């Protein structure tokens, strides 16, 4: 795991956008395609706004979701609502190359299976995502892999439906597909993340985030979140 500490959340968002753009250009040059999975959050949405101004090979990019709340279209709880505002409406991503999680379907389990099938179509079988962007909750959750949920034990599916967390069920990518990704980009900001970032850095597998593969992981953190990260633990990208 490589950790880079940025001065503040704005700098972390800017560094994240540059990192994604670099990874995209490298992937397209090497394999002709870049498939990235994105999470939500205020600083990530800022990162995506900045990404819209980066040089990206959009015609060869596919964007999928890491997780999504089960809520109506346009609901402010939906990651999709904010992703459209911050990124999708700002870039020339070809129609059909953004793949929203089908959380409006009546049969959520069947919808999750359908999304897993879609991942196989665009990223191979089993699917290997080029980049997964993750956040880190103060309780140690990442994606919608939350403490105590049975989804943590899913090993035979790449997409699953969770129980209720913060008043919503969710659809989420699971450990198998997350841990096959070529690169994991963590964006961690704010003083409320100090303790949990330290645990992630220490490889604490008792938190859901601690079970994400480390050798492909890059963490962009602001100083507020990384105040307990020592100089020896901080490595450049």
C-alpha cells in the first residue's frame, strides 16, 4: 500500500483526478480499454469534476459503479445523481459506456446477477477492473461492505445486495471482484478518518476495508486524516 499525504481535501481530489487520468491513458495504450469503478462522496464528486478537465481517452473508457443505494431515480441518496452532475454530463463518454447499477428493479438479486454478467462482458471472465476508487467510512466500511453484514462473506458473486445500512439497502461489488482489480485508489479525507486510516494502513483485517488487497493500493489522504501516519509509512506514488 502506497500512501501519499496531500495538504487538504482539494489537493487530494486534484491528485486523484490526475492519477485516474494517468491510469486511463496507460491502460488504453496497453490494452485498448479502461474500465473503472467509482464510489460516491463529496470529495470524490469534486475529484470527478476535476477529472472532467483532464485529458482522458473517453472513447475507450467504461465506467461502472462500486455501490449504490436502493432509492428512486434522481434521489439525492443515489450516487448516480451526483455522478451525473459532477462527471457524466461534463465529458464525451460514449452512450452505453456508463453502466449504472440497476437498483430500481423489483428483483434486486436478479438485478445484481445481471450487473455481474455485464461486468464479465466489458472486463473479462472473471472481470478484472483496471481501477477501483474506494472511500473509507469511520466505521471501517468501504464500498457497501459494512460491519456485520452477510455480504462480507460472499465469495461466489461479484455483485451482491446488502441489508439495511443507514436506512437504505445497497447493491455493491464484493471482495472477489474488488481484489482482482489492477489498481485500487483510496481517497480518504477529514479528521474523523484519523483512527480508521491508521487501522487501514496497519492492515487491520477486522474492519471491512482491511480485507481489500494491499499490493495494488494507493491511498490519497489529506493531512487532517493522516495525522497519525508516520513519515516511514508515507510513500509517494
